[in-house]
C-alpha cells in the first residue's frame, strides 16, 4: 500500500514518556496505533523502578500487539492476546509483592486498521479510552471518527474548580487532595465488566468502540493522544481543521513545539487539569 506515515511522541518531562505512537504493516493492511498510558496514582513503581510501571506496560503491550498482528489475528483477538501475554509477565515480575489494584497500569488505545478498497480505503477502528482520531476527506472536510467524550474529565474539572475556589492553587497540593478519588477511579477501571480502559486483566471482554469507516481515495488520518489534542480542546489554539493543516504543511513536530511553547509560557494553563503538561503523541497517515 503506497503511503506516507509520520509519527511523533513527546514526553511532558525530559526522558519520561508514557505514550506510544507507531505503525505495523501486513501484506494487506497498515495498522496505525496510539497508546496513552494512564499516569500512575501509586506511591511508587512495583514492576519497573527504573522506567516506571506505566512505561513498562505500554512498551510491552505494543511489542506483544505487533506480534499478534503478525500472526494474523483480528483486532479484538489481537488486543486480548497482547494483554494476556503482558499480564503473564506482570505476574512473574510481581512475585512476592502485593500490588494494590489502583497501582495496576492502564492505558487508552486507538487502533486504525487501513485496508485498500476499489473506492479508496476502509478503516477499522478499535478504541479504548479517550485518544482522538480525525479523518480529512479529499475535499478538506474533517471528520471525528470516534467522537467519544470521557465523562470523568468533567467530574475531575468540577473537583479542581472546587479546590481552586478554596484557594488551593498549587498543583501538587491539588493532586494530594484528589488522590483518593483518582485511586478509586483507577480501581474501577481495572475491575469493571466491559471496561473502556486497556488494562492487564479485564473483567470479561473489553468495552471497546469498534466500527468501520469507508474513506474515499486521498483521505488522510490523524490519530493522537489527548495530550496532543490539548491544542484544540484545552487551549483552543486550533480547530480540528487548522490542526490538521498545521500537521500536513509543517509536520507533527511543529505542532508539538507549539504545544510546548504555550505550556511553558502559560504557567496557569493547566488550571482545569491535574497536570500542567501531558505526554503528546500523534500519527499522520496519507495514502
């Protein structure tokens, strides 16, 4: 399949990045994958004290997913096979430790399987969590292929607003006050039936959003983590159309640099977020 793929992944802090953006290919498909590791709410790391448990989870999952794709599995089966392989390693590495459920790593995943058709391309999407997938049609129309809104974000913003109203402006102090709620949420994500989070031991099948989109020839895909999409929905520096244009004309790195410049200049930019900055990753696919 003739194509161009560009990917970028930028940690919010130097030398620590819990995202992954990349692609795999088979003779018939191109696989675009975005993984956004959920920031740990544990006091320390249990599995990988050097790189962190979340980085370990994301790295091991993507490696296992690549192997599952190469074996010819469908998306749902490939994700389950990859998670099962990582869980097996998790159990081995955690021998002798009691790891609380809130410390088990989770992630968001958006996976686009692109396949050539007579009329253009077919995109099979498999989505867990709140990454974003946009498509640009040849006429310039931008479509949100997975218009999912994470309800937890509104709850979190409301709690942060209450703390700010109390005069608690320090992010670290806010984080400490929010920690019981964050840990309770993480336990829920790791244990609820049909979870919409990529986790190590799902309670039954994942509650993924899976659907197919027929795309005319010349369509493009921009998939990204919510940290990258802050350019649109948090900071309002771009619309989906202008963000797509920036990435097409100047590359994904230019978008990351604009994001980081804004965050560095606006010290209060994360007033409605727990984190002042987030890992930011994206992948741009052009047939």
